[in-house]
């Protein structure tokens, strides 16, 4: 939806002169592309039932009594299987499709390869905290290589839902609150999964999800309705999807929830008007699991037949799991409600994806090569680098960290329920892939032990146990089940607690590893509180009162309420859900082998009551910038605890000399914005230069600031570099609710550059009307 160079016209809307760019469709495939003809030729041989079979995705495992899908595959009535992750089983199912079905059409094998397949990387929110899209591309290219080596050819990712409410458990699966950062990470992940063009032997088909507005669930409650005004959809929630589509994503997953009272998986505005008519998406849409069947549950469809009719009519090509297409589409054709031409149109992009993936030529993977690819040491090394780069240093009073630099400690107590935890470091999707269950995970304790070597005494105590108060349904999901340990009884809990405090007493300093339980974030993991689970806060306070230095390491999928720690614990390290090398990367940061440079991809609230909280809010009639402004709440400051874009380093940086190549561009022209950055400390380190803009007037209000450029860079002590950003039509346009268009308005803009969203270095520019 970002304007592409195209026709320009000027129109007068509601009294404002607006320069409007009209989006011009780019033909999806070049004339010479042989795939449409191959798909067409195959389609001509198919019966109606086989065509509908290509719109049917079934569990590849026995899921809640579904049984194995062998028969339905042999009859050519399944296009795709999901949730099967064991390589041998994948080849077996593929053989049934290719050798036994009448037309030998291979299967799409879909899986939630969201943060890796065998090598589990940091969660997507952590990857967003790297502010390094190239790293994210590399990550997903490794994930794709491993997945493909095991027969998986379709990843259900990237998940690009903008999330501005930390109560929503799935905030961990996306890139956080910002559409610009979100779009960059979406694009990078699509390139990582698919390559620049779908078809590489070690790449997979990607599926951008969940279209759209899922992250805006009422109250942060997963699956609840979202009510999102149209301008918010265009300006905030759509951009990452559009970026994925521009990057060539081959499939898109429709979301579960109601968007403005119409379920997303039966929503013609989303799947028709926006996706097909405006963006000209030429891939296929798959529903989320059971999302078609649940149109009945929503009270939107009368029964399964009506659900199939509504989802298909809205534009869902392939149904995931609920099976209503298989049961009812043929009847709907007989009744004249759905035409064969419509069915053909839905099947074409599915067949095209299979041709593009090369599945007709190479349906199987080479089992003799799988083990070597999955165990590649460079994948583990990359997992460690990715985790290092995702870590955000939130607090470091008195330069407590890095510990190696101090040389005055000889013993450390490593405490907390996550200190020696392993499955918790893999997250929900990483943990659900049964094929990787034997992959070693480096816990924080192990990482510290390996790092400190001789001369440093390391003691461990768990101190507290955590689990969800209300269990996740993933504890009862058959082969996909994951389990949180039961809590010990009160007596044992107290003994653990006392032992941890005693351990802390014996040591010079304490590293406390606290956060969320294994199913504490992710799908179906919303919370009404952001407090540390269980007795963790009490343990933190008790240990802190001992008067020895404490470092808090957080392992979690969302911002938590750490207001107490932010005042009382000198060093706080946000490590997210860091993947299989997480413990090693955390130790690298604690002991100074690595200087942390991650930045928050979300505003960090002081308390749950501030949610939803995001930096790009609009100004009000009594804005924060007024001299007499104190707070919009009378019991808490309005500002977050840590702002979007924030993160400390073991060195310091100075930003200066913000300058523009042209302070009075015409609409459509691009301005270069440059800023000098110097490392003013004594260690090499990373900073993320961030560019924010604000439009001072126009046909709509404009957020107080919007991120429009960023670059992560490394500087040696004393080194100075200039970073140059480009502000053009794409960056300066906004979807105007009055013009109902993307418009670049001839107005004044504030510009700020710095290392978080409160950057003060300022300049401005005045856009004037483009001459026609
Ligand atoms: C989730 C999707 C996921 C699908 C298949 C659903 O419950 O919402 O994100 O891709 O399951 O596992």
C-alpha cells in the first residue's frame, strides 16, 4: 500500500490540497513464466473433487481423533498436511501423494517454522530487538534450509501482526508495535524463507500471517474481537503485510478474530478489496487452523456449509483443518452458489506454488543429507550471534556490567526458575517441533559456567517454580502437547526459596534469571497482569535486600512489570526467549565478550494499567509537550518505563549535526537526512540510529512521532560515522481518512534523529506541492 512510483494527480479534498499517488498494479508474473500454463494443463485433468482436494489441508498426524491422513491423500483429496515434523514420516506421506494419487500431485508440508526447525533461534520479538533485518533474513534462510532438508516446504511465517498490548501473548511472535520496523522485519523474513524468488532447493514457501488486526484483540485477550478504524489498518496494521507481499510472499494466512464485526477468515474487505483488488496479491490464502469452521462459532455462519460458502466467497483458497470445503463445496457448486470457474481460480495459485517450489520434479528430500544439514555447527554459531544481538541492556547502574571488567568478584549465585531452564528457551513453536527434541539447549547456568572458567565460583539454586494459573490447551494437544512442570507443594516451595536466599548470601553477587513459564507467552497465553509469575518478585526483593550486587536477566516473551526492579536492581538484561544458544549468548553479554546493542521493539510499560501503550500516539488537546503537562494518569506517569527503541550499551554514543539535503522538497522528491554518530566511550559497541518524523498539520492528525528510518552500526572507541537516511514520498505519505488515500501533503514536518523514540536532535522540512 505504500505508494509506488506511478501516476500522480492532485485533488482537492475537504479544503486541503493533496498530492496523491495512485498505486499501479505490477503484473505478477512475466510473460515468459511457464508455470501458469503448467498449472492450467494440470487443472484441466482434474475432477471437481480433486480440485476441491487442492483446497484442503489436513493434519499430518493423528490429531484429536482425526486419524492418519493416508487414505485422503491417496484419493487426491488433500493438498497439504500440517503439524507433522518427523522427516521419515514426511517422506512417507509425500510418497502416498505422488505415487498413489491419480494425478500424482505432491503435498505442501506446512509447519510453524517460526524461529527455526532444528536450531531454534530467538523468538521473533527478540529478532526485532536486533533492529537488523539482514540478520533476520539469514536466520530464516537457515530455518528454511533445515526445514527443507527434513521435507517441510511451507513455513507458517512470518507472523507480522502489530501488537501494542503486552497482555496479548502472541506479541512474542511478531516484531512489536511499529509498522516501519515491522515491515522491515516482514520483508527480511520473506526473503529468508523464500529467497528473492520462490524456487530455491533450500527455501520454503512462506505464509505471512494473520491477516489482519489480530494483535489489536480487545483487552489483549487472544482471539477476541478487534475493532480497528480503517486509517489505523492502513497506517499501522497493514504495512508489514504489504511489505511481505512486495517481497513476493507466496501465501497468506487469514486470522481467527472478528475484525470490525466480520471474522477475518470470511472478510471480503480484507481478502478481496485490500488483498486482491488493491494489492493484487497473486499467491493463495490459507485460513488459520479451524478458522473456517469457527465462522459458525463466531455467529457469522449458520452452519458448516454456510461457513464454507462465506470463507470461500471472501477469498480463502485453502481451508486449514476444519474440512468444510471438502464436505460442502461440491454441493455449493451443484446448487449454483459457487461456480467451477471460481473453484479453478482458487486452485490455480495453489498448484502454481507447488510448481514453483519444484515439488513436481523433486517431491522428496534426500534422507541421507538431512542429518548433516540439521547438525551444521554454523547454524548453532548463528543462533548464538542472533541471541547476542537481540539482548537489550535495560539498566546498568554504576557500570555493574560487564562482570569480567570488574575483577572484584570471585563467586556468583545463579538463581531463579529460568536459571537452568532449557525447553523454556525454545518458545512455543520451537518447542512444539518434536523433531528437535534432542537438540542441546545451553541454559544460562551452563553458559555462565562455561564462560567464567577457573577462578570464579558458580552456585545455583532454583528458588521459585512457575507455571500458568490456568493451563494452556497446548498441554492437551495430543502429539503437539507441551507440559509445564506442576508446582511443588508449599513446603517444598519454601525450602527452595530459602535455599536460594542462603546461596545468594554465600556469594559475592547474584544473577537472577526470572521471567515467564514455558507456555507463559505465545498463542492462547494472554495475561491480565504483567507481574513476574509465582514468587519471583518476592525472591528478587529478598535477595536484593542482602545488599550485594544483583543482575536481573529476563527470559520472557513480552514486557513485564519490572518497575520495582528498575529502581532497585542495578543491572537488568532483557534476553527474550533466546533460543538454543541463549544461555551462551547471555553469558557473553554478562561477562563482556559481547557489548549489547539490541533496542526495544515495544514501549515498556510501568504497569499493566498503561496498556495498550505505544510511542506513535497522537497529540491531544493537552499534549505532553505543554510546559504544565504532568501526566494523564494521576497515579502514574504517562510515559513508559523504557521507551520504544531504547537500549543501553557498555559504551556511549553522541549524535550530532542533523542535516537535510533539501529543507523544502516538492512532494515526490527525496531528501537525504544525515546525522553524525561518535562512540564517546572506551569500548567498541553498537548503536541503532533512528529517524522519526511528525507532520505538523494536514488532512488528519498525525502521530507525535513515526519511525521512518534506522540503521544498526558498530563503532570503535572514538570512531565517528555519518548515517544517511532517505525521506521520500513513501516515508512522508500517510493514509488520510478524509482523502481515503495515501497522501503526501504539502506541510511542515519535524525530524528527529537519535538512539530511541525520545531523540531530541531536531530539524524540520517543508514539503511543497508537486508541480504537475
Ligand atoms: C495459529 C497459527 C498457526 C496454526 C498452525 C494456529 O492456532 O494461530 O499461527 O500457524 O495454528 O499451527
